[in-house]
C-alpha cells in the first residue's frame, strides 16, 4: 500500500514500513544535528509555511541548496 503526502511517499507492507523523501536517496545520506537560535528557527518555519514545504527538515535542505547555488553563481 502506498500513501502519498506532499513530496513524501509512505510505503507500508506487512513486513516493513518506511518513508521515502525525494532527494534523500543518496547512499551515504547523513543526519546532522545543529543548534539554532529561536529567531533562525522561526525564519525557517516562516519560509516553510510560505512555500508549503511539508517538513522543517525539507525546508532546511531547500534553503541550504539555494544558498550554496547562490554562492556558486556569485
């Protein structure tokens, strides 16, 4: 059975369940934990809701990718 949310696919079977997030399928994906100020988290959440991004983690990924692309083009 597949349940599809916004940019997230939940796969459920009798033997397993997992969540697939597009862009996170690289073989060496890592989790990074970093402290942030409340004002930075609020700005990330504002971006997330304005852009209708499904999760805070995805919003952070999008913002990092946009920042890296902007630096590469400058």
